[in-house]
C-alpha cells in the first residue's frame, strides 16, 4: 500500500528536475546566456565559492574522477572561463581560477534567476504563492536530512 509520504516523495522526484531545468532555461533566455553543460556550471560555482584550487582538489570537492575534471577544465579553459595559473607553493602544480568572463556569466545568471523567479512567483495566485512560501522552510529541512543521510555513506 502506498501512503501519502510515498506519493509526496514520488511527486517531488518527478517535479524537481524539470522545475530546475525550467528555471535555468528561463534565466538563459532572459539574460542571453550560453547553454553550458551542468557539470561545467557546477565547476564554475564551486570555484566561485572555494576560490583557486588545484584540479585534484576540485575533483575531490565535486566527487568526480580526475580524468573527468581534466576534460571539463580543458573545455572551460578553451571557452575562456577558466585560467590555469602556476601554484605559488609548488611550481609543478596549477591552480584553477575563474576568468572575468566566467564571473560575469555567474553574476548574470544570479541576477536573472532572481528576476525570473520573482516574476514567475508574482504571476501566481496569492494562495499558491503562500503555499510555496510556507513549503520553503520544510524543503530546507528535507535537504538537510538528505545531506545527513548521504554523509553516512562517506
């Protein structure tokens, strides 16, 4: 027998990925942004937060294989979004840094995301906006619980 919790979980699983894609597509259209693969955007966001790191540190942070990170870095460097700079501590290694172009794209995406979500939420009926606002804290708690569960595997 399926209970309401099972149905809610299944509904979330079906809703969240397309919701995220819809947000990203709307922001790209609103800001005229390039269609970067999700893995590349994740790398840029990680570098935005972490600052310059080595490719190995980036692979560890993202839980990706080093050859995968190497390929993504090569593409991002080729697109002018990442710079490879020699490490000051160890001349044999490099540190990855965002370019000004990458910072501009991330700023445009953040600005566009705020604009698009605000506009979309304002277009909804008051009751739906209230329901979404009321659900946000609970979704945050759900995220924390899932993170704790995922940390148990490490």
